[in-house]
């Protein structure tokens, strides 16, 4: 009798969690569809650069990049990597004390990925692919990167904030390049 009760409770919990997750997902999806502001969500980066196993993640990502052949696929992958690095830099500043230098390096890598995404999008356009969707996504992503940079600077001191001037300039350059892509 006890064995059947445990199974029954387990099944009930499973369905309760599934219903809760489905409801939460539906609420998030409907609120995102109803909103017209930049609700661009950066993906969770997974392992952060201060993790000792981070090199495995980098190896996997580099290997994945090698096997992508279409420029539009590469652009989407590079944009994803860019967003992950920007989010990782924000998490490093807000959750890990004394990681400002690593956060700057990670933010810079994210910007490098964004530059590569722009290059691959230009290549896709030259090859006749429609870049309307990716260019819209890049515009929203770039705006989010600007927002995150401002938040990072709020968490850092004035001296550290000055080191992000190069990244501010790069974001401005990317803004102009994305506008050109949208034309």
C-alpha cells in the first residue's frame, strides 16, 4: 500500500510541475507578444569565464562554429555567442567580487562576436539571403548591449568605468552598421 501511495504522489507532483511550467510559459509568451518595447532577453550564458571548465565550453563553441557553412547560420550563431558573453560579463560584475577585469574581457569578446555576426550577415546579403529577421534581431541585441553596458558601469567604480570607453565606441559603430543593414 505504501509503495502505491509513493507512486501516486510522484505522478501527482510530476503533473503539477508540468501544468505550472506550461502556465508560466504561456504567460511569458503572451506578455512578450503584447509588449512593443525592447524586451530582448539575453540567454543564460551557462558556465562563466571564471569557471575552471570554461575552456571546454569554448572548445565546443569553436568546434560548432567551424561546422556552420551558411553565412546566415554563422551570423545567428555569432549573435547568440555575443549575447551570452554580454550576459556573462554582467553576471561577473554583479555576482562575483573582483572580476571587473574578466568582465571587461568577456564583454569585449561579446563585441567581437557581434562584429563577426555583422560580417556574416553582410556575406549572407551578398549571397541573396533575406536578412530582415536577423537584422531586426541584431538591432534589438545591440540596444540591449548598450543597456547592459550602462548597468555594468553602475556597478563599477569611476576608474573601472573609463576602461569601457572603447566598448562604448564599438557599440556606437555597430549601431550605425546595423542601421545600414536594415536599409
